[in-house]
C-alpha cells in the first residue's frame, strides 16, 4: 500500500467530486485516479522506472506534478521538482547530482529541458503531449503497485551553509504524517477548498495544504504561479476556505484596492510562514476577521513541525504555535541540555515527518540527525504556555520574499571574479521583501569596478531572486582575531549606509 491509494479510495467514495481545478480544467477524483494509473504504467513500461529511481519535473505548478508524484509513489520511485526560478546551470548541477531517469518538462521550459536532457543523457517527457498517447499506456492500479509507505518518494534540494545544494529525501510515511499534521492544524475536512499559488517545488507549496487537501478528499484550486487578481477571483468564485501565503504575497494583497471590498468570508484561515512575520501584517489580516496562522518547519521536516490553529491565532500574534500532533520538539543549549521556558535554545524536531537523509551526503546527514532528532540550527524560546517563538533563523541565511538565500552560494560565485578581492553577503531588513541581499565588496586594487559590474557577473550564474539589491564597497572587510569576517558589523553597516541600487525585478 502506498499514498496513491488516497486517490483511489476517494474515487471509490466520491468519483464525481472535483479533486483539482486548474486554469478552467476540472479533474474529478475518478479522473485523477485514472491518470495516476496510466502515468504509473507509462513510467514502468515505457521508461523502465524501478523502485528507487528518480524522475525530475521542470515547470510551473501543474496537475501533472501531483499526478507524477502519486505515480512515483505507486512504483516506489522518487520525484524531484526543479525550482523553475533557478538558472539552467543550477538545474544542470542538481540533475547531475541525483541522476534522474527522465525529466518531465512543461511547455514554458521546452528549450531548456531539451538542452538539459541532451547534455546529461536523460529521457525527456513533455507534459503537453496528446492525451491519446497516455490513453494507450498499460495502467497500473494501486493494488498492483510496488510502492510502500517506507519508500522514499520526494527529493527536494535546499541550499546549505556551505552554498552547496543538499537533497532532502522524504519518504511516503513522512508525507502521510505531514498530511495528518495539516489536517489538525487547519481542521481540514472533505468540504474544504484549498487554493495553492506557492510554487510546489517548495515543500511549503506542495505539503502544507496541496497534498493534505487531497488526503482529506477536498478540492484543490491550483494556480501556475501567484497572481493577485487570480487570487481574489478564485477565492470568491470557488468559496476557498484555506490558502497558504508567504508575507510577500500577503503584502501584495493588502496593497491592492480589492482587499477592503473583496468577499473573503469563505476563508477559515490564511496560513503563513517561511520567515518571521511582522505583527503589523498579522493585525491587518485579523482586522478582516480572518485568522492568520503561522507554521514553522523546514524542507527537512516536510515541513510542518509547529503551528497555530485558528482558535489560537488572535491571542498569540508572533508565535509559531505548538509542536505538531505527530512531532516531538526540544530546545537545547550549546551542550545539548534542554532549556527552561523563556530561555532561548536550538530547536530540535523528531517525528515520522522528518527526512530520511540528505541525498549522497552521509556526513551531512549524520551531523543533522542525532538519535532521530533533526537539529534545525534555528533558535527559539517557549513562553509559559508552551507557545514557540523564533528568535533567530540560521544566522547567515537570508529569507527574501519567502525564498531561502544562503550567502555562501553567492560569495562562492563572486569570489571567481578577478576584479573582486574580497566579498561578503549579508541580509538587511526590508518592508516589502522581509530581507534583501546586500553585497559588501572589496575591489581588486587598481580596478574600476562598480555596482552594475557585480550584478552583471552574476547574470546567468545565479537565479535573479538571489542577486544583491544593494552593493557596498569597502577597502577591507572587518575580521576577528581568527581571521573570520565579522558579519554583525557588516549587517549594522548595511542598515546605516545610503549606498544602494535601484530595485531589480526577480
């Protein structure tokens, strides 16, 4: 038995119920179950997919990714969604690392997908192929599947403190327990309608509500990407009850004139997370009578680790709630001793929703997982009522517009530029994006090197959302007695300086 049985079971109870709405297309549970069986058959009989094999996906949000994930689960295989915001060179690095058998390619990425597959020797599948091709496949129903709940099913890459991407391996059991956590968090039932606009290459977009709503037998309204007008339209037209929005998206909705007059009374809650959420933003949403509930976690925790519920949201602004119903949590000091309420400590999470390992990285896995406890690297404290508050994210990590950006990755690339002697990347607080990336650069002596030269060097090497929005030039970087760059000094400098670039599109 595997998680694709969720869909077959709902197809048996409510075959005609709408499972997914996507750009005018309506997919019932019966049709979704049929398509999963056919895709599983194609994967096995045409592509030769075996248990443990990887399948990549390159594209915007689309029902095909959901179908592909359940089909892989049925075969005991794994799906690896590529972040479409990355550059082609970054995609190539990730694909080379996980060595997928095939890459499913959306129409918008056909040219890039062609090049990637040809250069790496990967089979290519275009998701806009005629439907009759799929209809000829030999279907594999759930009862004939080889997959099990203990099998790995999802491989998501996340950058690390070294700047090298890490592949987080999540098994089917993790996704199932995460769905149960979500059910409790949202009081989710079959009558709910969830709107997904976050990219599903993030576990937040895929696992906070998207898969859980299908586990619950509800209806998913799926958007290719976030759009303010489409969000307002579909909340009202389809009586959406649940949605996940990062603070940048919420800010965009609040700034729109439709916010005050839109019919939003169908919403039970708006879920948010990925960064510290300004209380000002929370109060603005609450003023509309909509509970804004925060969730805390990471790719490694699938991601739901702690959360608020609707009835707790209004009185606990700024908290990320209590530990999930199928998780354990500890807060420990530098030597691993549990701290008392009110004291800050590193957050540790244990549960079936936690990753199995980092792909091909046993040493990193060993450092992150100790006796089943995942060491998050995040610092938090509990109040007297057991509510968790995040004090500090991984110190150097920058969270901009809901995206995790790791300075080492940018520093490693800029260090290759001969016109740069030294470079450090820090984050600066920003009203719109939460944080922005600031590059502190020491030019090579005797060179004429400006702000736009720094950005030009990154073009094509790094996704645009990771590019610095400000550049500061110094004669030397501040270092401590051990020769380490003192980034706290640079952050303070970034907060005071007027040196800046005009805002760039991301």
